[in-house]
């Protein structure tokens, strides 16, 4: 059985003080849902405070990006060794970073390798644009993103990687993919591609999230799909009640399996 993982990607929201106050309210309410992994990914500057506030709680911390080098003249960047001890997860390949900061498939692959080398777990985001979706290119495009992201990553590393399918047109728009559509892409463009690369057993064990306008009112439908193992959540993860509800629904949908 794959443990569901619900991760909140806070993007560029919440000051360090707001972040700490938020997780102090959130953590006690997320106790008792041990059938799901619960992760918050605050902005870099809030990570130390949040990590400290969450010590001894079941809520884990992730970063939203990382540089692939250990150190160097890279203004504004943060490396994997700098995140060690503070976070367990790190999102890479988010469409906003690909689009606004020019992150390429090669960079994402290098970031994945840097994270793994430092004992950190990548959450690798992939997803197509609206025009690619309308042109029927989704499967080929997402499959190629997956292949590129996993270049030279050995099968033993797979247990420490999560993939997130986030159609760009569904992010922050209130439009989500239909649960059936999302499951079909996750199955054909991600799990089957991983099966070709690593074999069926490894691919079946991989956790793959859906992301894009996930809210309490559509969560159960997504989590009821066989290939969707959790959610990467933006807007709804910024509200304590909504995030708690999402975790509750994930456990409801997957707990019994
Ligand atoms: P929304 O949930 O706000 O659509 O954001 C999704 C996302 O980009 C998570 O990484």
C-alpha cells in the first residue's frame, strides 16, 4: 500500500511569524491522521521557525526549490546541504519555477540528484499547459518530463521520490482536471513511463500526487482514484480548516486500503 501524502505548497505567502503561528494551530489538528503523510512547504525564510515549531509533531517540512550545486556564486539560491536537518522534502519542477525562472528539465534532474545525495526527498512536479492539453499533447509531454527528470536516477532512489502531476491550466484557476482525466494521465504518462524505466514493481510503489485547485469539495473524488496517492495543494493549504479537511478526506479515501 502507498501511504498518501498531502503537501501544502505555500508559494510566496506568509511571513516567518505568520508561518509559525499557522503551524502551531495546524499541527495539533493533524494529529491522529497517521495513515497519511502531512507536509508543509513554507518560503525559505520561514523554514527554520516552522521546523522548530513542528518538532515532535507528525507534520513534516519541505522546501519549495533548491539549487543543484553544494555552494558557490549563485546569488539568491539555497543548496541541499543548507536544507539538511531542516526539511525532509523539497518541491522541484514546479511550473511556476519552470515558467518564471527558466528552470529546465536538465536543472530539475540535477536538483533531484543533489537532493537525493543529501538525504532529502524530491517532490517532482510535472504538467502540461492549456494549449498542449487542447492539442492532445499531454501524455507525450508529461511522459517526456518524467523521463528527463529521472535521467541517471537509480531504482533504489525511487522510494524517496514523489511525483506531482499538476496541469498548469488547473493551478490557482479554480478549474481542476476531472479526477478520471487526472488518473488517466498519472497512470499512462507517469506510472507506465516509470514502469518502462524501472519495472512494474518499482512503478507500482511510487507515490504520485495530483495538484491544481484541490479543495475540500473535490478532494474525495481525486483520492478515490486508484493511481492518485495524495495532493500538492496551493491555495487551500493556506487555511488551517481546509488543510485539515484535505488530510481527513485523504485518510477516509485511502485509509481502509
Ligand atoms: P492551487 O491549489 O492553488 O491551484 O495550487 C496548486 C499548486 O501549484 C501546488 O503546487
